[in-house]
């Protein structure tokens, strides 16, 4: 692009020149600029990435107290829109607001990936709080103080709370076959009745749930506090939020209520966010306050300004966690198939690799590389062209489509 070069004029000479030629309205010389207005970003649609780290699977990054949040922060600075879930963004007492990040519960993210639901960004949600009546009074007061603090200090629209009519009685365990944490609540009807009351009474459109979790023996959580093993709480937390989202199609996230563990000096930084306060509720309320609303897709009508699965340009997830409903739906998409990026450094207890599932994916060593691939993809660049000797002569395509219907082409950068 040609640029106009001008010679700088002393300020007092410019003033004399302007005053003497005021009637002729002279054109003030412009500075040198490399900006071409006809290449405005308005000519391109937003670049959207989905980041998935499954809950309760011992992910090396994202399996602890918000330790994947730095990755989300870095990604959000590169992409126009980042869609991810509470497991990535929640760090108990800590959080980081990002205006271009959508906080989407796991079940809703799977529905979105399968093009069954769309996402409607909002400016604000009315958040209702459900407290398990099995929570002791002092611990319940702590949760309510968090809600009041977020209302007064952050201006969050937490409008009302309700206590369930029956203790939820949470049970949690690790599945011996898969190694994932999971569990159940014995009285799901009590939770659903509480949510229904808040929806009917004050028209809340987002729900935070605090259930009383069994207190762990120190030996049971010692590995987690040392940055190893499985988050034994996470699996049943997902069960709870899935239940609400499936029933009401509104955003939901969960924070467990437990007695504080004894102080320890030997604490891994990845687990520390859960040890610095009395509750895990602050990050949940912050996330829900601007979480997108869920819209059930109708083939005859799509609401304006909603995101749908075909808007997604890339998906990033752990190397061995490609077997979830959402990941498979994106990988098998026939319309605007996104770039699938798998991170080798982020291992889990799962064994669902792209090679085993026949998924075409870009393998990267770590999230540093993943972010570089996404930056190149956003710029319209073949990721292989960024590496030495990775581009050969163009060839005629002769490979056959396998029986599963999509090509196997897993390549490593």
C-alpha cells in the first residue's frame, strides 16, 4: 500500500500558515500511516474458539482449582470469542473477568456442539441462589455473605436465595473402570423444586447451587492438595449442574459447601485457590452474572445475534479427551468443520485420542504451541507453513474415505 510522506513543519510556522489562509481551508498534512481503512476488521466475521477440559478426569492442566484459567486468559487475547465452561474459569475465591469469553455449562456446551442449542450473549442475568438445607447454619451464613459481598462490591445481580425443602445428600466416588470422579444426589426433586420456585417467583435466568458435600479425610484429598490425582468433587458437581440445565435450559453452576481443611504448608499452587476462603462461590456468581442464555434451535427459526455450532472456528482440548459428546460433534461436523487442536502436555485418565477415534486433528506439544496455531489459523495461514520443511509439493488427492465417514489425518506440528 502506498503511503504519503510529508515533512514535519514547526508548530509556530503551521499556526501562521493556517491563520493566513483560513478562508481557503487548507488541507493539514497527515502523518505517515500504514493503516488501510478498506481492510477494516468489519469485513471479517469474529473468530471463535471452544476450549474444553473435561471435569473430574485428572487433567494435568485444568484438573485443579482454576489452573486452566491462565490458558483461557491467553486465548481470549488472541481470538474474538472464546467459549469455555466453568471447570476452566472457576477458581473458587478467584476469577478473572473477560468480556469476550462465554461461560457455558458442560451439558449446554454439548447441546451447542450438536447444533441443538444456540448461545445468546447477554449484558446481565438475574441470578438465583439455591442452598442445600443440609448446610449447617454457620456455613450457610458464609455463603450468604459471599452473595451480599458480590452484590455490594461487584454489583452482581444476585436477586434472591432459597433453601431446599430436603437435604440433597450428595454422594461422590471415583469410577473404578474409567478413573473419573462421579456421584449423585439422593434427592434431585428437592433441587428442581427450589429452582422452579425461584424461576416462578422472581424470574431468575441463571442458577447458582451450593450443596453440602461430605467432609473428606485428609488422606483422601492429600494427593489433590499436592497437585496430583483426581478432583473427587468435580464429577458430581457436573451431575448437579447438568440436572438443572437439562430441565430448565438456563445457565447453572455449582459450588460445594464443606468445612475448611486444616492448614498445611505443603500446598501445591494449583490447588491453593480452594484454600484461601470459606466458600467456592465467588467465581460461580461472577461467571453466571453474564453467562449466555441457551436457546433451543428450531429448524424454522433462529433468534438473531445467537451463536451456533457452525460459527466455531477451532476447538482445543487435551490429547486423550476427544471422546465426549461435544468433542465428537465438532469433529464430525459437516458444515464449517472447525480445526481440532489436541494438547499432548495436558493428559487425563481418559484414553480417547484422535488416532483411536479417527479424528482429524492438529497435535501440539503444549498450550504455547496451541495458541500459535490458533493465531495462524485466524490469519488464514496453514499451520504447517510456520514450521521448517513442512510444506511439500502439492499432490493429487487419492485417499479413500474410511467407513466411519471422516478422514484420519492426525498431523503433528
